[in-house]
């Protein structure tokens, strides 16, 4: 646990985010328990960071520390038999898919092109093409005051939302896949990545879709109809390819993103009577703690 922590922009795909109260990157369970114990003892608030690809972190006034699950101690993968994979919470989805391909384990290809870690994907039930990671989960190992295993059936996974894992650190998971030829897996992965590249912005830092799709409607389409594509606010710009993506165009600030989000919500509500719900998580500093 260090106090001379780096600004979180170093760890977010948005390249935005200020300094947390402390930064901890536990190498193993023992160090993770130490960090959590210290937080409890000193009554420090903390957040869990994975690949930083689904968060907007304010630039100043962060009154919490960060526990980063990304070290090799949480980065292992092993075959558990019966087409099941045991995997550390810090493994990137990309590395997981490489393992799946090499070992002929299919069923997770829909995750191709989604950045971040297994822990982050499970925490937000990441997915695409109508499928989400929760459907693969047999068990999740979590840590709070102790370490324990939860059955996937006891976790409530819904569209980009999870109930039953609140506040716990996801350290491991067991996923159920199915046998498939490496060639077929590779082809599916390539197709999915190509589809994403064609529809989403590349090159400028972003955090994926800002809003969840409201019901059957597409948030991106609604925002497009409201004329948001290409709109600029300070250093951020709504993608010209996909109106649900805000890109950090020119050293944008969390405030720039935050005001763009407020504007998007307001206009979509006025035009369509729909309340857009954030898909990204907003880690607020003190100034924004009371707004939105
Ligand atoms: C270009 C781009 C495309 C994307 N496309 C998609 C897509 O198609 N579908 C989709 O669902 N998402 C997409 N995303 C969003 C993002 O990649 C996913 O939500 C991803 O699963 C987040 O994982 P992460 O490790 O980066 O989590 P982070 O951003 O680090 O954290 C996200 C949340 O998960 C929690 N968390 C992270 N790790 C853990 C852990 N080990 N234990 C407990 N909680 C944890 C954090 O506290 C936070 O609340 C995209 C993002 C980008 C930048």
C-alpha cells in the first residue's frame, strides 16, 4: 500500500483519473488480506480496479484508495476438467481467449475485443451479441473479510448488472465452456474483433459504451438521432462512428466527460422521455460526490 500513488489515468483506458488516497497492487492472497485489513482498521474507503476499461475517474478530490487486481498472483489459468477453466480474476479477457483457442474450449468468443480482466467482466456481466459472461460462470471465488466460493446460480446476473457480489474482490472464477476446434474459435474471434473495429472508434482513449441500452432500443441510435455524433466539450468528443462512445480527444478531463454525459441524458429525456442509465462506473471525487 503506497501513499505516493500515481494518478489513475495511468490505469484507465479513458486516460483520465486523479490520485487515489493510496494504491495497492497485491501480489497474492496474503497481501490482499493485509490491504483489506488495513482499510478496515483505518476506516478507509477503497475501490477495486481491474483493467480500468469501464470507469470514469474524477481528476481531483478522490477520497478513496485503490486495490488493483492485476498481478501474476491473480493471473493464472488452469484446466479443471469437464471443459471447465479455473482462472484468476486478474487475467485479461484477451489472454483467456488465447488459452481457450489453444485448448479447443469454445463458448467465450463473444468476449473477443472487450478489454479488461476476468474480475472486471464478471463484476459488470460484460458481454456482446446478446451473450454475457455470467452465463459461463460456475463458481466465483471472492474475498472480503474471508475467502469463499459462490455458485454462479447464487449470483444474479442480468444485462450489464450483477447482484450478490457487492463490495467483494473477485479473485478467481470457474467457467464452463464447450469443446470446439481451435480453427473455428479463431475464426469467430477474428470476426467479432473485425465487427467491433468497424462499428466502434479506434485510436482515441475511451471507456466503451457510456450508457446501457434502454430495453430493446439502442442508446447509440437515440444519441445519434439527437445529433451527438462528433459533439465536442472541452477535450472530449463524441465518436463520429458510434454516438454512445465519448473519446478523450485532446487531454479531456473527467469534468468534460461528466458534462457531456449530463447533456446526453437531458436531451434524450426531452426528445424520447427515456432515462439513460450509465453503463460505465463513475468514481467520484469530492466535488462531484453530491451531483448526479
Ligand atoms: C473499446 C472498448 C470496448 C468495450 N466493449 C465492451 C463490450 O462489447 N461489452 C461490454 O460488456 N463491455 C465493453 N467495454 C467495457 C469494459 O471493457 C468491460 O466492462 C470490462 O469487462 C471491464 O473490465 P475491467 O477489468 O476493465 O474493469 P474496471 O474498468 O477496472 O472496473 C469496472 C468495475 O468492475 C469492478 N471490478 C474490476 N475488477 C474487479 C475484481 N477483481 N473484483 C471485483 N470488482 C472488480 C470495479 O470496481 C468497477 O466497478 C468496452 C470498453 C472499451 C474501452
